[in-house]
C-alpha cells in the first residue's frame, strides 16, 4: 500500500516550487510525519535537499526516460513505508517534449497517470487579478490533471494578497498558502543549478527557517488532506541498468557526486557491492573491485587538485589495465587527456582516453538522449539502447582518436551522431544513463 501523495508544481521555472517543497517537507518532518520526497526529471541536486529536509533518501521519476513499470516500482518501494509522498515537479507543469501520450517528461504526465493532485505554486509578483486567468488556464488545460490547490508566492502586501485571492476565489480552486516576498529565502546557485546541499554549512538552520515559514504561511492540514494514493500498476520486474561488475569502485566526493539513487539501488538488488573512494583525497580505486565508475559532478571546480592527485591517476591507470572503467559527464572529462578550467588553465587528467575538454569555452548542452551502444561494455551489450540526458557546459576541444562508445539521438529521435570514447577497458561519454530503453 502506497502512502497518499501530491505533486508540487509551477507554471514555470523560478516560481518558487523548490522553496515551497522544502518548506513543506521540513514542516511536516518537524510534526513527526514520515514524509517521502521525489523529484520529477533528471536532477541530481534537488533530491539531496529533500533528503536533508526529510531524513529519507529521495529519488527521481521521469516519464520519458523511465518505463512506466520502473516509475511504479520506485513509488511502491519508497512510499510504502511513508505517511505522505511529496513529488517536486520540474520546469513548468506541462513542459516536456513532443512524445507519446504521458511519455513527454512533463510533470503533468505523472499527475495524470498516477492520479495525483497538483499544488500549484504561482509567483504573483508584478500581477494581481491576472493570476486568476493563469489559474483558470492551468485548471482547464488538461482534464486528466487536477489542480487541487494554489500557493501564492512573493506577495507584496496584505492588499496584494486580497486582490489576488478575491479573483481566484471565483474559480473554486482553494488557496492553501500565501508567502510574502523574501529574497533571503533563495538558495545560492551555480552553473548546473543550486549549490549542492552538502556545501551549505548552515543548511539545518535554513531548513528550520523554511519550516517556520510553512507553519506561518501554508495550510499544512489542508495540503495533507489533498493527497491521495497514486494509481500504480501491478508490480513487474523493473531494472534501470545492469551492474558493470560484481564489486564496483564508485568515485564519490565534491567532484564526483552526480549518481542516481535508483541506479545504485538496482545494482545492489542485483547482488553487486559498491565501494566508494575519493579522487580528491588522492585515493585509487580499491584493488578488490572488478569495475570502476566515475560519475558526473564538478571536476572543473577541482581541476587543480585532480591534476595533482598522483596516487589516484596512477592507481586508476593500473586498474584500467585489466578491469572496466567508465566515466559519465564529469567522469568522462577526467578520463581524458586535459581539462581546461574556467580561467583557461589546462590541467593534466587521467589520459586513459584521448579527448580534451574545456570549461573556459562554455556552451550549454541540455536535453534528453537515447544511446545505442556500439560495443560491449559497462553500460551493456552492443546494440543495447539506453535513455538518459546530457546537461553540461563543458566543450569538447579535442575529440581524440578513440573509437566512439554510442550513437546518440535526442528525445524526439533526431540523430546526434556518434558520442563518447572507448579504448581497451575504458569507456566514457557526456551522456548520463537513467534506464534501459523499452
């Protein structure tokens, strides 16, 4: 039996849904409620804030990259032991890509398929009665998506609140929160999103402030009452990715932190063991392991330390002589010959692949990807198809001469050419894998 749930969404990015989600999670946790959080879409950062607020591992749900059976399996697993499920949306509620019905990646896909009500967060700064037109549009845009309540965010005054609330009252959609404008509530950001949860020395104090805000400005009882159990299909076997080995050495520190919990959980369920090590602490992959995984993260912020990590680089090279090594995004950058930091300083990297990357020559690469593997390796057998995404600003300034790892297409099937590299036991790509494609 799953806990009842709801989705916190917004008309657009930047409206305040992360702030409202964290305030709600922290306040409910403080009340002694076992609240389970999840995040829509490819996102490594927001779920770590969820975990700090709830004390429970958060997880990702993605209607494009994950088959429905995997979405249902993750919900069944994580929500079974909770009192309430709160899913934070991504971008605007209906923002996705042209795709099959309920497989666009939009937050609305999950609201419709799972039958979960939406708590819509509206930034009302710079408007008053016009907010009612926005609510009317979202409430009627898709009859499968229920807007169960509204949170007004960034109100300027009591008069402002009354004008907005009076206009929305005619629509029959309840206002379940009204939050005044407060710039100090914003969390600091960097080029891939929020500064990571582990980098905030004052995170506990911030969450306490957000819980106080929720107690004052959100109708927590009414929001809880809004939740309903998700509609889930009967359980089916649902694997995200096969483990790359029996004992996996996982790079994990401030430079290598982007790995999805459902991937690691799936490996463990398949019987694999995971041993973490820190390249920034100049640690080599543990010798007892038979494969090594370098996830994404922020190697560009630590390029100098990685260049000086001799034990890490020599140990990785020794490991790669006989065992599989794979790098995703930031890990792929570190496997290359050189990495140029934001100041244009070129740093030596592992040199296990021949490419070079630059963070000084920044260009955004963002979007869903489907990969077809060109050879057997840690991601699967040749010909296997995986779904995932790219999100990075680094540029490939020297492609090297390694054999490509995969053929890529975007979320709509448009060919993007060959990607990544493979040499001996070493593979890497900017592509982040989420799940096996159906």
